[in-house]
C-alpha cells in the first residue's frame, strides 16, 4: 500500500460515515412526517390537530431564527415583522378571493373606501400571492440587513435596531384602519382556490402542507449549515474580524442568511394565519418576537432539531398551563425560562449532547465506558497512523 492510498482511506471512511448519518437523518425526518400526517389525525381531536399544525408553522420561523442566531450569531428581536408580512400577504388574497370584480372587502366599505388600493390589486392572484409571501419579507430582510451589516453593526445594537423596526411596523399597521383594518386585523376568511377555508378537509390540507414545508425548511437549513458555507457562518459568529482578515467579506453572507431567515418567517406567518383564521398587528409585537428567540433557546442554539423541539415544548406547555391553571400559568412559564437560563443554558439538545446521555445511563444503572490507554491501541485511526509512519520509514 502506498502512502497516498493509506492517507485516502480515512477520508473515504469519514465520507461514508457522513453519508450513512445523512441517510439515517433523512429516514428519521420522513418517518416523523408520515407519523404526523397519518397517525396524529387519528389520535388528536380537530382542535388539538389544528393547534399542532399552528405550532409546526411556528417551528418554521424558529428554524430561521436558529439559522441567524445559533449559527451566525445575529440575535434578531424583530422577526415578528417578517412573520406578520407573510400572514398579511396571504390574508389579503383570502379577503379578495370570494369577491366579485369591483367589490371591496367588508371593512373597507365600513370606513368609506371607494376604490381598491393599488397595492392590494396583485393579491387577487393566488400565484402572485404565494410569491409575495416569501419575497416581501425576504426583500425587506435583505434591505434592512444590507443597511445594518455594511456599517458593521452587530451585537446588542443590531438587536435594538430590529426592535425599533418592529415598533415602526406595528404602529403603521395598527393605525391603518382603512387599509388593513387596524387593530382588528384581517379575518373572516371564506374560500381559497374555490374551496371553503374552514372545513375539516381543507384544514387538513393546510396541516399537511405545513408539515411538508417544515421538512423542506429543515432540509434547507441543514444544507446551509454543513460544508464550507456552514463553517463560514460559524466563523462569522465566533470571530468576524478573523474572517475579514482571511479575505472574506461577511456582509454579503449575513445579508443572504438574514433574507433567507426573513423569508422562512414569512412562510411561517402565512401557514399560521390560514390555520388560525386571523392576522393582526399583534404578530408584530416585540413580545412575540422575543418568544421566538425563547423557543430556540429552550431547544438549544445551533441545533435545528432543538429549534423545532423548543417551539413545540414551549407552546404546548403554554397552552396546557393556561388551560389548567388560568390564574397562575404565567408563573410556570417564568419558572421554565429561569430553569433554561440557569440550569440548561444550551437548551435541551445542548444538555443531552454534553452530559444528558451519561446521566440517563447513570439513572439506568449503567456507567459510561471510559477510554483507557489499552483502548487506544485498538483505535482504527491510531492503527492507520502507525501504518503511515511505518510506510514513511521505509
């Protein structure tokens, strides 16, 4: 065996190992999607199934936040704006869908509007609406990101700017009674593509689409966070100055990731709106944007599985506690957040990665096998290194 061939073997084995892990991950995602689509409707009632669908839609936004915060180090406290824009885009189409040409949504008639505003007109087309759901938040995210990142604004200042943008959009939509029905928001959806929105069959279609979109979002984020691009995002998070020193310009990468994250929030907002039946400026509230960050923190930063898990755990806990303990459920929620900050700073997934598995084995009465020096002699990589050294000596 030549030296080059001996060196190539570990690399081939690592690639094969990565491919096996990737296939396992794909299989797990597909299996979970099948369980959610075919098993959960038989287990959960209509209300609970709709609730699960809404929380899965929120998980799409959580994945986008994990992409920019967990992997790139950009803490956005204004993602509710992108979420709401996606919801409003779809809601505007739902308001226009059942109307005849020349007629206006009911709330516009109440406020004396006589002609459909020009920016409402494209939303009469379902095709343009589906593009707008993703494109409008993405463009806004790209513009805002470019203005901020080109001036090298980061850290807490970036978070404050995103909060300021949230306040601006919230006050704008909240005060536009004639254009967006103000604080009441857009609701009372009737049809979409000729089908009644509120029937169980149509809602199940929305639930299924949410699962498929979530799986596709997970695949996109996984693709972005592996390989050279993912390593570059982590490098920007850990030491942006060093990245600049090596010849890369982080601005373009941060703008791109921020725009993708905003687009995912817009998609989440649209799927949440169609299953909830309403979108209002409350979705742009700062508190809701902070909640999104909490979902990721509870699940675990820089862990896509953690983002989804944290979203489901926090929202189901919030729903359960508010139903069982309506007077004191906020104390339970506060206690959960305190536990995460003090005991689980890396979230559930981070805890499991670091010491959770060992502790679970200890509870089962099993101890982790410690590596000793004799075990090193049996390590394949050590054996390969010995062979390489022997070949070089010859």
